């Protein structure tokens, strides 16, 4: 970054002494535009001594996926994006038959159960109930008076969303893959933590009269940023980062405009 | 405890001293191989076998002091720490001996019926001042009957073949009830001041503690559905004809006059010759649906229920309601509002009161559709649609094909089951631990039949 050509030095109009066109000895003032010495690279030093990088929504050690960072002025945009309360999408992989103490497959074993009675239909029924109860929570925590016409209209459009602090809410779940004992879910949620999603997998196992552990939590979307916008490990270099920032700028601006006005 | 902690500290000290001396070996954390072996050796528990059946349950909520919920400890607490519960705001499980196939809520009482061949087929609870639950012999005085029945109590039906006949359906009105059997016709009990039980009105008859249960058999074909309005009864036969008896001052009997009818009489008007597949009534207005998807209405129209065809407030002959909403599959009548369900799965409401489209829609004579997104339809689940609609006196209920129950309307004494005491102006999910199969709405209480998830 510092090797790139920096800002051009500021120009200033100074009245310099120059020999007069007439006879020797006499000096007159001539106006000239000169660069300001304070902006000289040797005086100024490297332009970037440190960079302020802020992190977006948390992603814990055992999970993977899209992780949003803000650089410099982008940190202010991060705060605005947080206040938009947009949903995040995860793919969560689960395994039936085991229950562990930290709900993931690397924890201490608590219990082993049978799972041959579980069918995709039963799983989808449980997922429908989870969606239903979370839908209720969505309406309750959005702090809108249910008796107004405005609440009715927002509910019809599906735009009711808690715009403040709330416990984790799941807006949509669906089963992507089901091959006993493994299964994969796609979860859209708000204000969640990855451990909450693992606990949910465990509770789905309990509800189906068996047990389940979570094998994988991967965030595939965080607000407006999807996996396609995210940079993999091999592309963590200046060019890719600058290009990614440029590509996402418009998206972020439109989303902020739409939600916060 | 103090001693336990002290003992552990002593043991730790001994272990440390032994370690330093080289006489004991510290326990290493278990290796991956050891963990794997321990996991494989762990016992496997079985909570549900491969052929585990889903269980059928009954959930009740609403006003409990009439005994209509069937939980005696809400009215007369049987333990010192229990307090009387006037209103049950959320679904509460009711233990029943048999699987309940049909339920009906009346004005302060409930009937539950099972499809079994056992001798006890129908249970009743709640108000019994007009013997709408049959004669419930009091244990204190063998000659008198109970006026309030707090627990589901068997109703003795005078069946000819009690071990062969099955009860198909029950229905309850303000103070009378109807029980439909498969081979022995319809049994009626309760108040008969307006002939709603289908027998001749006896002057100054005392209904309280009465043993009389009347049997109705004379219809042109087998009766397949019985419906109770507030003080009248409707019978639908297999051939698609409708019979009515009871109070007719609002024209709810549909027989062309405004008098009392004490014998079930066939209806004509616009439904003559039409194959009716469903009839509904709860207050003083009645709706019928034909096999072609047309809706017919008669009865009270003070709340614009039939204002699309006539300006009069009472209609005593069935009239065809020319709605252009598609083929109608099911209709339900409430006290002041009506709801229909079309073949596409859309729900239309009209009438007066809280209709379900926000606080601004108070009355309409023309059906208005409730957007399907309020019933759980979304891009994620485009197959969700409403499967059944039901009506109480001032509340509506809709069941989706995913087994979810949505309610809206006036929350009279907690009858909506949302957990809040406020009225609900648009459809709201009721959290029931199971898939809701059927629901019966009353004036201030509701009963639902639910299957467990697994």
C-alpha cells in the first residue's frame, strides 16, 4: 500500500525573489506555485503506518464461512449494517445417533441412541414447528402494536423484523440433504450465535426421540455479502481486496439507503 | 460440602507428594484411539422403535369455570398449592381414555366423541342445566343430576346395538346437542323450548335433570352431517338435502316462515335439487356449500352476511350467494362474520366484527381475501395452504396442510389460545405441541384434536 504512488503534494502560491529583468542587484517578487514542503515524502514518511480493521458479526473457531471486515472508514458502515438487522444464512450439518456435551462432534460423548425410526417427513414436520414458533417470536420482539393497521400490512408483506436487541430468531429453515445418519439444513436467522445453532441441532435430535450432534456450521450469507463476494485464503492480497471493496460498495449503499433511509 | 472439599484437597496433596517421589504416574489425557474405543463401547439407547406410532391428543383452552375444559382442578383445586384458574390462555392437554374423533363446543359445554365400538362413545363436560349432556347422576343425591360437569363424563345413549353402532359426529348449540351415529340416526338432547331437538314442544317442560334423549330416524336418506345453530338444528343427508328444525324468528330454519318447527323438515328455495356437501351454522345465520362450489345462505342478515343478495335483515328461504371467488370447498358461520375456503386454498371473510384484515376492516358485505402470507405461505414454503376453516361465535380458526393452527377475532376470555388477552386482528399462530388435525370453536373456549410429531 505504501509502495503505491501516494497523494500528490499540495501546491501553494508563494512570492519568490527573482532577479529583476533590469540591472543586476535589484530583486522583485514573482508569484509561483510550489509544492508544500510538509507534503514531501521524506518529511511525511509512509502514508499508512497502521490500518483500522473492524470485524462484523462474530464467527467462532469451529465454524467457517463469510466473515465481514471493515477497513478505515468502512468501520462506520459496519455499525450502520449492524443496525439494519439483516438475516444471515448458514448451512448446518448434523449427525443422528450421538449426543455430546458441547453439541458438536468433537465434544465428550454423553449418550448414543438409535435413529432408524427417523424419516425426512418427521424432520420436516419438526422444522415447520420451529419456523412457526420463531415466526411468533419475530412478531413479538418487533415491538409493533399488533392492533394497528400498519402492523397488519407489515405482517402481510413479511417485513416485520426486530430492529433492536432480541434473542436469536430463526426466520426460515429447510432440509437440504437427508441421508441417515447425516442431514444438512439451511437456516436463515437473526441475532444468533453459532453455538445456538449447534444447540438447535441437538434439540431437533431430542424432539425426534433420538439425539444429534452438529458437524458443520458454515455461514453462506451475512446481510448483503454472499460466498461469491467473499475472498478465499489464496486471494488475501491487495489487488483482490481493493477489487472486492469496489464491487460491494454499491450493494452496501443501496441496502443502507433502503433500510435506514 | 465442607468435608468433601477438605478431603479432596488432602487427596490431591497426597497424589502430588507421591508424584514427586516417583511412586505414582499422572493420568494422561485420553488419546484419540482411546476416545474412539470408549465411544464404540458405549451403550445405545432406544427411545422410539421403528414402528413407533404417533399419539392422538386433545388440547383445550379458554374459560374454565363452566367446566367446559374438562379439568376439575381449574375449578375446584385438589391440592393446597393449586389455585383456581378462571382462564386457560394457552393449549392445555386433556387426558382422554379413547382416541377422540369428533368434538364440538357449545355455549359453555363440550362434547367429545370417539369412533369406537365400546359401550361408552360420547363424553360431555360443562354446563348441564338443560340436560344438554344427558342425565349425569349426582353421587350425593341419586335422584338428581349434576348441573355442572367438571370432568369428561360418559353420556348414556339409548342405542339398540351399543356394541356395533359407531358415533360419527357430535354438534352443540346454545343449550342442546346432537349426536350422529352410522346406523341408528340422530340422537338429540337438551333444551327443546323451540323444537330444536326435533320433538314436539311440551309446555312448561323442565329440562334440568331430564333423562329424555330423542332419536330421529325419518329422513329421505342417511344423515351424514349434523349442525347446531344457537337454537336450531340442521341435518344434511347423503342425497344432498338439508332438513331443519327449531327456532325460526330470523329465518334460520329456511322453511319459508318465521315460526318454530319441531319436526325436521326439508328445505327448498335455491337449494332444491342441489347436492349440498357441507352445511354450517353457529349463531342465527346458516351457509351451505354445493358440490359445484356454490354458496347458499339463509337466516340472520343483520350483519351484512347476506347483504350481497338482499337488503332485508332476515332471509327465511335459502338464497344463492353470487360470489366470484372461485369454487368454494368449505364454509363456516360465526355469530356476525362468515368465512369460506376455496379450492385454491384462499380464505375469504365477510360480515361484521374483527374479520382478520387489520383493525380497519370492520364490516363488508362482499367477501375479502386474507393474504396467504399470513398463513405461513412464503417463497420458502410455497406449498403451504389452508386446509380447513372453523368459526366460533366471534372468533375464526384456520388449519393449514402443515398442521398449524391460526386464529383471529375477539379474544373472549382467552378463547383464541394465543397466551394474550387482547383481540387479534389478523391470523396468529397458536403454539400447539403437535400437528393440529381438527379444531372446534365455542363461545369462550376451544377444543383441538392433535397428533404428536413423532
